[in-house]
């Protein structure tokens, strides 16, 4: 996400690990105010406290899962969502 100052990186298996200033969670796709538990598929929310004087919270139309260790995975996009931005979350194959 170009709006974020922090980045997340993968060492493989589709899991991304964010920087210490970034947190990823998921929300219900039919109720944007309902947070989901760990490991449940939902729309991705990102909080990035490195973004001083700019947007620190982004509710995306990306589908994914967030895990208690801070890792997350991206599974796709919500149906009928606009194609936007540039995604630099690429998996590094070792």
C-alpha cells in the first residue's frame, strides 16, 4: 500500500510479517464495525503508527487472515471491489 510508511515482508508460504509499527486485523465483510478473531477470513484492516501526520488506519477491500504472532496472509479481493493502488507484497522464494 503506497499510503503506508511501513512494509510487510514474506519468507515464503504466503505469510507476511509487518514492521513493529504496523498491526493487521480482519473485519466482517458484511459489517465493517465487527472485528473477527485470529485465523478467520475477512477484509483486512491495517494500522500503521509510523504514519505521522497522515493516514494511520486503512480499511482495505483485500481478503485475508491475521494471526496472533502478527503475521497475515492475503487471499484475494472482495467481490466487486475497485482495483486500486499498487501492491508490493510479494513472496520471496528461498
